[in-house]
């Protein structure tokens, strides 16, 4: 700093400062290196090869700055000295970091704050009012619907009984269908409700029975199979008859415990011409079939209960004869058995209970089933499903 100040004073005072010459070296466009010495005054330098002139600036009277480099002392690493374990207090092998606990607490507080900001007292009051209004509206609607269903059940049942007296089975099916829907809405399981449901099922089946007998059905399927192929016969059945109802009398083995709902597999063989027909089904309604006939309730006039008359007993194979209805689902040709297999829809089966509607379905009394026997069988089946008065 003192050298710089003395130079400046000598330059301003007009005295010639003593300066050191500065050698320089630069390149000419002709690729020759030119060496020269920078002086206190301007000078002109020529290239010795190509004669290119160069103009050199004079020396700077100010000294070049000197960069001071600060030395950074390296940090000393202190090696931990192993400490002897004390008998009074021993540090745990793995210490849980305190930072994690603080972070979890902070997150919990943040979530709590967000929840509190979302559910303000005003919003909670509004939500409570809306919930009360909604529940009150639903209760009123449900009450009105139940009241309307009770009225509809009675009027539809009465109208259905009038239609049965005509008889008009289509109109009766519509009325009893409304009565069954009302009973379902009311969740009624009494005898009147079960009778309405049963009449609705029987009339629905009666109005959509198979248009031909099983003999005519198999005869048509056999003719189509011989004329065309098996697939054509199966497709013809699916287009013309699938979904229609059949009313059958058959024997089934009662389940061990009728109180436990089970699916009973059933199969019956019918010989038609030289090709047998197998009727197969897995109907849950068969689980209601009982092995013994329930005794009627004792009354003051008849204190000793007796078995109902003309009720079919179990045969030698442990089977009981029943009358039921179900929808036909498919007709397939079984090449291994060389027979047709008619499958009934499992969810459609139900036990028949009405004698007059059974006559309309085409199952009158015969040599094996007298009118008294049929009525007793249907009455017993109505007891099984809870539709007997």
C-alpha cells in the first residue's frame, strides 16, 4: 500500500517514477511470436516477418492487486472415547430418536386442526338439522307408504277373489301380484300374506303354462334332431318354450331337518317312445317337505289331536309325493344316456296348494289320486309353507 501511495505522489508531482519494465509476448496474424517490453510511454512495434504494426499501451502506474488467500483451518474430529458402563445407569442399546416423536405429534396436531376447521360448530348444527329433516321426511314417507300398502293389500286381495269367481285368471294374477308386493313392503309373514303370495305364484304359472305336453315337446325335439341336428332342436326349445311353467306330481326324499334351508336335487325319468326324458332340478322349495304330517292344533271340541285323513305316507324308498310347479329352463340332448334332459329353473319352484287352480292347470283326480287325497295333499303343503288357516 505504501508503494502505491508513493508512486501516485511522484506521478502527480511531475517527477519521474522509478518503475520496472514489463516484458510481454503476443502472436502476430502470421503466426509469429513477437516479444517486446512495455515502457512508460506509448510505442509502435513491427513484425519482423510480415511488417504488421502493433500499438502497445504504456505501463500502468498503479500496482497490480495482490489477492490474499485466507487459510482455513481443518476441523478437528474428536473421536469418542469409550466409556465404561456404569452399574447405576446403563444407556439403552437403541435410543428412539426424539425427532420422530415430535414429527408425529406435529402431524397429529395438524390433522386435528384441519378437522376442526372443516367441522365448525355452525356446520355441525346445519348437518344435524339436515339429518333431522331427512329422517323425518323418510319416516313420514315410510309411514304413508305402509298405510297405502295396507289399504292396497286389502283392496287387491278382495279384487283378486272377485276375479277368481268369474273366473278371470289374468285379472286375478294382477290383483294378487299387487297384494303380494304390498305384503313384501309391509314385511308381513302372517297367513293372509302367505296366501296372497301363493295365489300370485300359482296364477302366474297358470297363465304361462307350456303350450304342449311333455310327449308333444319331446316328439317335436326328436323330429328336429333327426331332420337337422341337436343344436337346432335345443335352439328351437329355447325360443319357443324356455321360461314357461309346468305343474308336476312327483316323489322327493324329505330332508333330515326341514327347519334348515337346503337345496334338494331331484331327478325323474319318463319313458317317451324309445327315447327317455330326464327331468332334473335343484329346488330349494323341496326343503320344506316334511317326513311326517304335522298334527292339527287341539281345540276345546277336539282336545285329542289326530292325523289329517288321506295324507300320503312315505313309500318304501323314503319318498313323499308332492305337487309343485317350476319354470322350464333348457332342453339338452345327452349323448351318453341317449336321452333328453329337461332342466327346471331352481329359483322358480314352489309347492302347489289350491285345488281349483290345480284342476285349471290340467291335473284332475285319477285312479291313483282321488279328490280327497289331492285336497289333503294340498292342505298339507299349505301347512308347510305357512299358508294354512
